[in-house]
C-alpha cells in the first residue's frame, strides 16, 4: 500500500500550507523520531535493499581494524556493529535514518518556511533517496548540516562534515568545490589562507579516497554507460529552482556569501542538465546531482516571499505543495523501480 507515504506527505503538506514560520522544539523531536523510524525500521523497502545485505554478511567475524581498510569506513563500521553486536540491517538503517533526519530537520528549520521545505523534501529526498540509497542519504544529511556551517563561514566544520560524509559515499567529495564560492573577489591574506587550506584538504581527501579507486568509478559509472531511469526528471527538478534563483537573485535578499554558495550550486545544476546529454553515463551525472536536491528546499521555501511574477505568497505555497504532490504520485505510480517501495512495510506495523 502507498497509504503510509500519502498520509505522511499529507501531514507535512497541511503544515506547509499554514502560516507557521518555525518548528517548535518538541515538534522537532517528534518529527526526528518519526522520520528515523520510517526510514530505519522499513522492511524490504527500497531499490538497493538486496545490494546492501552483502555489506552486513562480510562484516560477520571481521577483525575490527579491517573496517578502516575499506573505502567507506563509516558505513562499514555500522555494518560491523549490526553484524557482530546485534540489530543487523535494521540497526544500520536506523542510524543512517537518524543522521539523515538530523541533517534534514536542521536544514529545513533554518529556512524561512520550514514546513514547506519539509513538504518538498518528502516525495523524493526522504522517500526515494533516504529509503533507497542509504549511504548517499547519510552523505546528503551531513551535506545539509555542512551547508549551514559554510553559510556561517565555518570552513573547517564544513570540511570535517564533508570528510565524514565521504566515509559513507565517496562521491560527497565533489562538494569540496563549494567553499571556493565563499572566497571574495578581492582576495585578502585571510582568504588566501582559506584557499590554501581548501586546496590541501581537497588534495588530501582526493589522494586518500578517490585516487586508489579511480578505475572502479570509470568502469562502474562511465564506461558501463549505464543509464539511470528517471535521471532526466531528477535533474529537471533541480534545474528549475536553479534557473529561478539565477535569474532572480536580488529578490531572494541574501547575504553576499550565501548568495555565492547557492549561485554555484545552481550553476552545478545547469552543468548537470548539460552533462545528462553529453556524458556517456547518466548514472554518474545522476548520482552527483543528488547533492543538488537541497537547492529545491532552499529556493522553494523562499519563493513565496519573492512574489515573483506577481504571484502572491499563498498562491506560491499552493503551487509548490501541488508540485510536491505531483512528484510523489508520479513517482509511486509510474517510476520504473517504485515497486521496490510498495507496499510500504515496517517492523512496527502489524500489516
């Protein structure tokens, strides 16, 4: 049944259509618990469910030190605990769900219309990514916390969070490009230090994590020329807010650094759209474009206040909630792999 998805979306949407500009602390805790259990205790739900089980099986009896020889030790560590201490795949998924939920809720709470941001996040970011691609879901959750740190000019915190995200999914290292956006056009000594720090961190993470496995990426994502189903729709959903933002930046009334960060993310969305038609593997583009999803929440939650094209804030909210509903329904009914999400099953549900 798709009812759990529709009911969950309905709760977010009804709040998203309301006037609330903040989420109370107790509500935030309840939302965190709900999302963690929805994602973490799902039973055979998600396209990659079967492909994650071997991680668990090979962790049984594995010496602890060997975890850190793997390419993604953060995810391997969770599997080692689940396999040897108990909890299995449910422990792994629950911790992944918790990290993702903390990132999502922190990010949405920092937006001017947090409930609207959550409504827009649910159909794809929560349902498809967090429930389907566990490792990348964690990486995106950490990315959302990192983006807030970068907006506050906390570069070291940003780099640490992206490094942690890379221990779950190495592709997160593409986000090392972003801090360059915060460098002011008039470089001062302090900015040069930031640039050197960024270059050093980028090179260190690249040599430690990506370089040893460059062949794996080339064969797995590029040479295989595997085409990700639905990549066009996913990239289009990021391209739309990107173009709206790039052509109407002044209406968003952002601080210069924040504007530069989101301008660069928007440009990356444009590059992804071009890449979809020029790069042999749409999977490579598709998986990297998942890191652009926060753009939908950032721009969407601010659109009503821009009054763009003379559309009132209330009308913008209704349009965005309607778009969110369309994405959920179209995906559940027509997506090639949505059968892996249906019916929704959970250890806590009696049916």
